[in-house]
């Protein structure tokens, strides 16, 4: 009996140093708990990083959306303004096209009028040139007849030609008629056999 008693504590010591199934379960649960806490912490850290990224990205995207929205509004206003300007410019272009058409017609009409006026001027200039030339010849004739001499038929013919010019004034034509009539009147007191009448006696004042 004493030997059993002595041997009992030794057996009890062996029992106390061994791990029971319950202890193993508890130890396993403790390990799982520690692992779970570690993984939870790691996930919390990762989640915090993702959350920070999402928050930063959200702020950036919201700012970008806000700026884009403002830009869209500005562009819409610009589009409205440019559309209005385009309509106004289209209207002005139509008006200018109409003006150009009118001015083109006016230019053609004015060109035609200028051509007619030029033709009239050329004809008038020709008449004046002929009249001036005829007057110069007539003046030369009258100067040559500043003294009494026999009448020259060629000179009278040149004077008569002046009456055919349209630009010779009526008073000048009348004076030429009087001159020619005086040249054709017979001398008073002379018979038929009298010599030919003297030419017009030129008088200068």
C-alpha cells in the first residue's frame, strides 16, 4: 500500500504534465483567435488604405465632375452665342449678297450710261473740233479781208459751210448771213456792167 501511495504522486505528476484533449482544443481555439485577430488587423489596415483611396478618388472625381459640369455649361453658353452669331452673320451675308447683286446691276447700268455718255462726248467733241476748226478758218478769211479786194469764191464757200455746223450759235450764223448778203448786193448807182462787188470790209474795234 505504501508503495502504491508512493507511486501515486509520480503518476499524478505525469498526468499533470500531459496535455488533455480539452487543453488542445483550447490551445487550438487560442491559436485560431490569434490568427483571426491578426488577419482582422491586416484586413482593417487594407480596408483603411482602400477607404482612403476611395475617399481621395471620390473627392477628385467629384471635383472633376464639378469642373466638367461648369465647362459644359460654359460650352453650352458658347454654343448658344455662336449659334446666334452664325444666324446673325448668315442674315448679314444674305444682305451683303443682295447689296452686291444690286451694286453689280448698278455698275452695269452705270457702265452702259458712261458708254453712252462717252459716245455722246466723242460726237460732241468731234462737232466742237470741227466748229473750232471752221471758226479758225473763218477768222483767217475775215482777217485776210480786212482790206477791200475782189471776193474769192472759195472763201465764200468756206463761210457758207459754217452755217451747216450745228454748234455754230444762231447769232454767228445770222452775222454770216448778213455778211454774205452784203457781199451779194450790187453797188448803188452802178449799171449792169459795173465791176463785181468788193468783199466785206473788215472792221476791228
